[in-house]
């Protein structure tokens, strides 16, 4: 039976390159002249340091645009962390969501059952396996999931005929 897996993975090398490009753009930006600001990729997270919250938001926007240029989905960025303020500097950690959370996997399965597609969905750890009798049914499910407004970037892999 044809099947595929729904996963959410981020290439950390691309994140590292996006952080390096953000660091280069930071050096050339006029609004960051004379400002103590830095960008660092460390432990699969990006550390943004600046003098104010506004500059942190600017750095986050630059990082988001660089990730988009590198082919990474901006939904994968987790920017819900709190800004750490120590003296003169503000520190903000941006991490990237990897793997499907249980709630999102259940939401995907429920959406497919409510849509009455001719496929079977099963949650297997941090991925969802979709099986169906016809390849066209699987492609229809892929199209529906691409158009759905989910809070995380999805990839489809392990497609078997």
C-alpha cells in the first residue's frame, strides 16, 4: 500500500548559515552602527544580543528573512521565549521546532478523519504515517496539509508506492 510520513525537521546547517548571514548583515546595517549587538549560533539555538528590545526585534526580523532566503520555513522559529535583561544588554534565544508535538499530530489525524479522506493516519512518535489504497488519495492529503494553517512547518518524506 502506498504511504508517506509527515515530519517536521529543520536542517541545522542552514540555520547556522542563516545566523552567519545575519551577523554579516548586522555589520553593514546603518541602524546598528555604534550599537553593541551580536548574533551567535550555539547548541542548535541562535543567541541574539543587543542594547534594547527594539533592536532585538530588528535582529529577529533579519534572522527570519535570512532563514526564508535559505529555504527554511519561518514557522519553525520559536520566538516565544522571554528576553533576558542584564544591565545594559538584552539577550534573546531563538530555537527551532523539530518533530511533531503530540497535540499537532492529533490535530492532523482529526482533520483527515473529518475530511473523510480514503487514508489511514497513525501517530508514530514524532511523525504521522499516512497510508492509502491509491497514490492520488495521498497526494490529495499532501495538498490539503500544505494549504492548512498549522503552527509548524511540515515535510513529507518516505513516500512509498
